[in-house]
C-alpha cells in the first residue's frame, strides 16, 4: 500500500503542469464518476496526473500494476479511504478483470469518494456486465489537433475556433494566424509526426514506436474485446495493412471476406474493432439508414501519422488531405459522404478537398460549398486553408 502511494506521488511530481490537453477544461471534475477513453498514446495518464495536482488526498492507481494481481481494487480503495484519501484516479481499467463491477460498487457504497478512470477506446459501457451508464460521465480523448501541436511545441498558443467561425470568418482568422507564425512550415511535420504527444520524448524513433503501439492494440486491446486467437490477430493485422495501403478505401465486404478467408459478419466486426481502437475512421453516406451503419461508404486511417507509419510506400497526398480533414471534423461535427464532393458537415456544409489549383465545378450552385485547399496560408471567398481545420479543438 505504501508503495502505491509513493509511486503516485513520484509520478505526480514528475508530471509537468503545462501544456494540457483541451479535454481537461471540458471535463466536469465535480462529477463523482468520470471516464476518459482514448487510443494508446493520446495522453490519458498525463491528463489524470495533471488534474491531481489541484487536489488534496488524491491517489493515482494503475490497474496493470502487478500489485493488482494479488489485491482487489475494492479492498485497496477501501483501505486508502480509511486513511483519508477521497479522490481516486484509476488508469488502464480494462487491464483489470471485472473492473466495472468493482467501480460500480465503490461508487454506490462510498458516496464521499470521487473516481476517475481511463480505459481503451474500445470499451463499450453498453456491453459491460453491470450498468455504469446511469452513473458515469464518459469523455473521449483524441490525439493532438494541429492547434495543440503548435502549443505543445511552443510555436503558438491560441484557444480553439468554432466550426461555424471557420466557415464565416476564415479570411480574418487565417490572416491573423499567418502573421503570428508560418502555418505551412509546421503543418507538414504535424501530419507526419504530431498527432501523438510522445513526439516530445523523441522524434527519431517516432514511427517505430507508433508501429509498436499499433501491434499492442491488436494483440491486447482488440484481442481482449474479441477473445481472439493468434490466427485471428494475424488476420486483423492483414486487414489493417490492406486498408493502410488503400485508403481512402470504398469497402467491398464480400471481397475483403474472401481475401481474409472470413465471413462477412466477422469482417464487419473487425472493422468495428479497428474503428473503436482509433486505427481507422469510417465515413457513412448522408441520410443513410441501417445499411450505412453496417458498411461505411469510405474507410480512412484514423490519422495521418498512421499513414506514414504503416504502409510500405509513402502516403498519397490526396489521401493525406482527406484523412486529416475527416479526423479533425470527426471530433467536433457530424460528417457524412455526400453524392458530390468529399464531405457533408452538420447537414449543411459541402466540402471538396484538394491542392491550391482545385477547381470549383463540384460545388457549382452550392451556397454553403467550400474548397478546402492545401498549400495556401490564407483563405479567400469559399476557399479555406486545410490547416485551419486543425484549430477546431
């Protein structure tokens, strides 16, 4: 027990106060049970440790610690509560068997304690053995936005920009930002190695580490959710590698099933796991019903850093542009696939992505149609710089 407290204090002391993720200001920390989901490497642990700095009698417990192979979470929290601890920050809860039942019991039996937990992005509360949905407020933590990347690297710090403001005021926004720093100088680096904050530790082996993280997600997080055998994990890896080399990919589920020697339902389930694990993003058709939920219109890698780390060949520029825009929009807006153009946002804005020479023909006669262009610093009319969409969160 004393060792757990010492580890918690040491980690808290070693964690810098700044910079902080955008989500810290959005979480209602007064709620008694808070959950933070997210992909590996997005900064969930640092988020907990930074929040602890503002609290008295708070303790950090990582549930993948060997201590919890011999001791129960409930007994540990009860013992710490008896000596005055009231705030419990539980990391990696999905590594602890039956964690949801014990968290529920702690919440119900001890109304004077507050619990915050982090877990894999594949956790589905609706499928847990016990009902946490009425008790927990759940938040999702994506990787860094371009805005956060600039803040974390010390280039420039500014609050997020609302999506409607991007469309209505992008000209003045981009002029002001371009005077403060050179967006295109940093944007390409962000696309390559800026989505996961561990670039702060080392850029030299960034993509190697990212590949290792992906392998861990497949072999542990998804395997745990699927109850998968080694052979199935190999097929998941083959599926991800195929998608990484083909994005944006218009899926033919029957073709994928034959290629992987799986049935259609299993392929759809694997795609769902990869999406929840934040390895791919699925774009559905506008106004789609059940079929759109079953089979997406397009599949992207979740973020552009994966496009540099996973395929054998350099990523396609057009695919990078679409992947970035879809990734950033997915965190803040409803985004679907329209009949024309690339994206339909919040059932209002039609977006076509391209380079600075992209023509207007696909947006002709569309009042809320916009060209989202790479390689330009400032916008004019309905032409918006691609990088500006990295300021949404």
